[in-house]
């Protein structure tokens, strides 16, 4: 059955084109997804991300549990409100999901996990939590709105009461505060500054409408995808899954091999690191016309790879992609098979775009 | 959604064809098709002088979302292509039945082949059914 967020009728009233996304009926765009993309890069846009799953973890041993569950180290979280991006791995080191964990107090952490992986995530977390006596509570009573862009924070702050505004204005990146019934986190999936706001469903439509009146442009999943790709951020299911380790998905920076911490998948990761990682993820730019797309074959001197996330970059005006290729391939001599035509591509360091501007070398 | 001009014929695969006074056939994709594809970013056109066969893929339109083949509604020779499109593919989004035309065919067998095409009412019905 298709699920609807509390903002579904609002999207439809705005004339959004709706698509199925992981079982949810979501807006792909409200008109032009390229214009929505530019609105986020240049001003402020907002996304309904209420389909994402909020999971609260309670219990005195919650930190100890997360040390075991996550490949990144929750010991980096020392101040209440601080957030961390991490992979959750299986015993083989494959990625079950990527998520954000918020430290609220020693007996209360909050996770935000992907919508499409909700069922398996909850099952996995629940199974692992039992041994630590941690209570796992999904929060379907929350909606979530991501407000992103160079002017996003200012637009949100204007709508808050003075006390909350003062707190929210001060937080650094990857930190959350609570106020006015909202959970306001300075996080995002676009490469721009902004907030992701977890809001009780009863308040969500009013918040969306107020943001729109303040000039924040509604943006759909189409723009969200091109924004996050330009920003060099992975999409679960496309760039990594349970058959891929963080080393193979360019997520090594999220793995903390801190001494003595026995997290799920650690042994497999250490083994693969010692033996050599067979495949790596690279960023590609195509200077010729055309669009790189998921599943296209990448021809390298070391054997074939494949396009993971691929799309047109509205900021660069050409196509960009992530590809998984045999280790040691490139940077020169790569081609992509586009409908039988072999088109040269360049391997580049990503992010492709940062703070609204193309990165050097792209 | 733009109104469908009465002088057009359509393929089920959403190409439109207009028989011009001089007997050539101008081809584009329907407004419905551009709306399904979303923002177009790339167009691959045939070359003038190419011989095309009705029902064969002769051009490609790509949006941010997807690539889609464009089929020739009638057989014949390509006598013109819309040179402005490769630099401004969004013209198709803005004016699918006008400035967003793709190419012109000098048909070999128009009388017979155009019988296979849908008139505007039949096409409107087709996309209506698509949406339900």
C-alpha cells in the first residue's frame, strides 16, 4: 500500500508531480526540477522528507549499544544535540543502511534512517538492541522538512519564537536543538547550509505554509537527487548496499577503527583493508553531451565497472556520476557505454559543487 | 497542459506529426510526453539526408530523469532538423508543438502511413487512459 506523508495534500494542491519512492507517494517536482535545484543553490528551498524514519533509543546502555551497532564512533558525540553520520553494517561489512545519530542524553539517542530500508533496519536494530536492554521506538508521529540553501537558516529563524531563535541561530554544523515543539538540526543532503526540522505532524502543514510565505521554494525529490549528487553524497541502494563495504563506497571516512571497539562488521572491514580493496568508487564528469545513468557500463584498462548514481548537473551544465570501478583504474582512459557509443569521461575528486560553486578540477 | 492542435497526428509513443502544405512532415514529441519526461537537457537529432523508416528510432531526447527514443511516424528522408535544440533543449518543455519541433521528413509513402497515426481526439483519449 502506498503511504502518504501529512503534507501529501499540500503537494498535490501545489500541482506537484507525484511518484512512488520506497512505497511513499512523494513529489518529484512542482514544475521544473532544474529551477528547484537552482533555488536551493542560490536562495532557499524545502523538501518534505517525512518519509524518513525517526527511531528513538532509550536506556542506560544506549551509547554502549551504538558503539557495537555503528561503524562510526558515537564516542565522538560529547555534547547534547551533536550528530554523527554513520553506516550500519552486517557481519560481512556490507552496508545495511546509512543514518544520522543524534546524542541527546546518555539514555536517549535518536536515529534518522532511510525510508526504503525501514523494515529491515527496525528488525536489525531491534535484534541487536535486546542484549543491551535498549528500547527502540519508531516515531511515525513526526514529519520532517529540510530547508536548504544559503538563505535557508535565516528564513527559518525568522519564524521561531525569540528564545528558540536565539538557540537555533547559535548551533554549529551537525548539531540539533529543540524549541517551539521542533527538533531543529543543522544538517542536510544538498551541500548547502540549512536545517532539517523534525516536527510533530499536527504542526507540519502550518510550518510548510509559513516557510512558503517566507519565500522558501518547494522542491521535489528530483532536485534533491541532483543536489546531493553534486555535493558528493551517496544514495543508499544506488551507491552502496549490503554487498558493498564502506571502503568500496568511498565511505572510509565514516569508519572509526578506534582501539578495542567491537562493532558489527569490523573484522570483515579490517580483513578487506589488509588484503586490498578490489573495487573503488570514483567521481566522473562527462564533457560531451549526454547523461550518465545508473547501470551504464564503465570501460577501464583494468576491466569493467558501472555507473552508480548518474545524472545531469544543473550547476555544471553537464553530466556527472559516481562509478564503482576495479581498483587502480584511471584516472585516464575511462569510457562509458551509452547506448552502444563509447564516450570518454574524466575521473575527478568530488564533491563536484560546494557552496553553490563548481569545485576545482571539475 | 497545452491544448492539442487540431492539425496534428500522433503515434502511441507520443510523437506528433504535422503534414505541411508542401507535403513534408514536421515531427516533435507531445506536450504530454515532455511533461512526463520533465526538464529536457539533451537532444540527439538525425542528420539531414538520413533515410528513416516509420516506427524506427531516429532521435533521442533526454531529461534529467530519463532518456527516450523518438520514432519516425512516417518513412522518408530527413530534410531539416531543429538546429536550435541542442543548445536549448528546454524549448521542448516550453513549446512542444511549436518551437520544440525536432525534424522534418520528406515522406515516401505518406498516404498509406498516415492512416496508422492517431487523430487528436484519439490521442487525447489515449493519454487520458494513461493517467488512470
